[in-house]
């Protein structure tokens, strides 16, 4: 059995309170991981071309408010 299958089986066996606690933990964990990856990508320059494209669009007036 793979680790993923083992995790799936264990999650399916959680009672409602445990499942709620797991959801909260995973939400927080996933958000922190996303933030870490985003920061790493920003520091490494992976997002520079996106930023340059956005700045050019803004300066040329090709933007709309969100």
C-alpha cells in the first residue's frame, strides 16, 4: 500500500471532530507551504517576467481595476 492510500484510508476512518481538526490543520499546512514556495520563487527570479509584463501593462494603460 502506498503512503497516499494509507493516508486516504486513515482520513476516511476519522470521526467528524477529528476530520474537522484535520481539515483545519491541512488548510494551515497547505497555506504555509504555498507561501514558502511563492517566496522561494520570488527570490529566485521565477516571477520576474510576470512582474515585468504586469508593470508594462499598467504603464501602457492596459489594466482594469479588480
